C-alpha cells in the first residue's frame, strides 16, 4: 500500500509507465495533505491548544470562529511571525538517521473594524494568514540484501532501467538485492488565505458570523534516491548488448513535484455568550476547493566503472491540472471563565472519505475515479479534540496559557501512535488596554512509515517531532 507523504514518489513513476500519454503523480496522500487542518495563526489560540471556537474574541476569530468578531468593541490590527522545525528520526534496515527542515514566515496581518450600531454589534474583518506549512524531511541509509528498486521497476514494466543500461531489451537485469539504499526527501510550501469576514449580534448575546477565503499556495516535494553496489557484486554487463554497462556502481533517481495552488472556501460560525461566565461556539467549514497545477519532473542516472548514463528528463516529466475538494468540518466548543481562569475545549468532526479529486486536465477520468475509490477504501472519519487553559494576573497584565490537542490519523487501521499529538504553552502581555504581545510554543510528536517502493520491500519507520513558535502583536484602538 502506498503510504503517507514520504511513500509515493516511486509509485508516481510507475504510473507514468502504465499511462504512456501522461504522467500521473497523484495519490491519496495528496488528498490528505490538503484535507488535514493546519495549526492556525494566533499565538494566544495556539498557546491554548487551538481550543478557540468557543472563545474567539479577537481578530483571529476570522480563522477559528467568525461569529466571535461580533464581540469586538474596538478596532484591531494584528500581525505575527512564526518559526517551525520538523525533525524525522528514520530507521531503515536497522540504521537510524536524523533529518530536519525549518522555515520562518510572516504569519498574519489582520484588521477588524466594528461599525457603530444603536443595538447589538456589526463587525467586519480582513486578514492575510498562513493556515498550513508543508515542511517535511526524511533521510535514510542502509543495506538491503533482499530487494532493489531496479527489479521492482522492471516487474512493473518501467522503461527506466532499460534507458539507463541497467537491463536488456527484454527488461531483464542481473541486478537484484545486495545494494546499499539511501536517499533524502525535502518538502516545503505553505497555504495562504486572504479572508473577508463579518459578524453581527442577531439576538442578545447571540452572534452569527461568516468568512470567505481566497486561497493561494505552493508545495514542493524533492526526492533523491540512490542504490550503490558497495560490495562489487555486479561487475559484469547489466545490458549484454552494451559494453558501457560493465561493472555497475550506482543507480540514481530524482523526482520533483511542484504544486501551484489556488482556491476558495466558506465558513459559518455561531457564538453565544452566557453572562460573563461562559461562551458556546459552533462552526461549519464548507468544503475547500483547491485547483492544483502540478509540474512533475524526473531525472536519473546510472554509473559504471567507465561511463555514466543520464535519463532523458522530458520522457518522464509532465504537467497536469486537477481539483481536490476537501470534506466538511463541524466544530463545537465551550469556554468557561472562573476567577481569572479560562477553560476551553472543542471537538471537530471530519469525514476524510468525502475528499474528492475532480476536473482533471491531462489525466483520464477513469484514473481519477480510481483515486476516489482509493480514498473511500483507505481513509475514514475522525474526531479531533482540543483543550486549553489561560490564567490572567490582572495586576501584572500577564496571561499564561497551556493546551493539548490531537489530530487522529485519517488512515484506516492506524494505531494511536500515528495520531498527531501536540502540547502547547504560551504567555501574553497587555499594555494599557491598547497593545498586547503574545508568545506561543508548540511541540508535536507522532510516528509514521514510508515505502520507497512496493509494500514493505524498502520501508522506513519514522519518529517525527515538530517545534513551532508564534509571536503575535495586536493594537486595539
């Protein structure tokens, strides 16, 4: 089974071979990549475990619960930056390798403007914010005595080994197992939202809000893979008809996927404030529609004792377009204020089987139908949950926070180790009721695995950790 963000690069190549007109690099992992929620864009919310649907009383309500904008009585301008670093400790053939990737970005610029009203409230907001980072990393290096990608490609009718003089015209090769396999994968990119929001008090202490997001983004997956004859097992001709194929040394493959993303979505929110003691919130995130323009490139080479052969890059590269539509998200939350403490909790229901590939250009309808069937077969529905706590030292203008949340794996049959778990903390300062500065830290951890090709023929077992810092500044006037 093709698995996770790190597992399907070789499958993409196989698909190219099976469909000679166009190269398809799409799979269920692409759908999950866009369907899973991001980590938000507010230091206060993140410090409270993103348990914010029932709280949402600042400009970040545009992301968490737009109804919360109706609570604002002053104009707000907010901005922030975030840093995140992901580390992957991968075990391959008994050998462990650590690899990491990090980035620093502008996190948000938000503006909220309450309109004067005789009764109730009417508030509009505009914001730019990053909702998701695609950072990923993997490195592996180990000796595989039983299997080779070269043989796997040949068994699946790939012409790549033949083009690199690693097989004869009948797609036979002397190269089998006994090779050192190594490689790296780096992933990068973000999803950016341009959001227009509004909220109003439709009855006493009952607020209704909505937002419309215009989405843009980038994603890149760059993968390098090597097989080396470290023990000089294959010194003869790998292609009997070519003298240059004597004494095989190295097989190299590099594939790069680039996405250009655009799209839109709609969220509705409801929030009720019960005196000064509690708030109850609910949101419906309508399906997000992502238009994906994909540029897929493949390069490769083979090294022998007296020659090196390069793959024709254009033969295995292609550009296609398609749409991914994510499922509905239904969230409910509560926040309770008691003697300076705010306790918050929320749950979110997502049925990942409702994710769809649509509107292909350069891809057959039958292939898209197969992808959608795979989504039904491999994914399931989940309930995410978030918990948060904040305490205010009113004399100091200081607020301290802590939180915890879980995003269960959307793949059927995964044990709990594969759920993404996050512990958060933070603090904030309020200066003369006009300026607030908030800091948040997140530590996430989960397990994963990936197959370089096939099923459990060349598998990496991964322990991943994510560390994230957000700083947000807000001016109230």
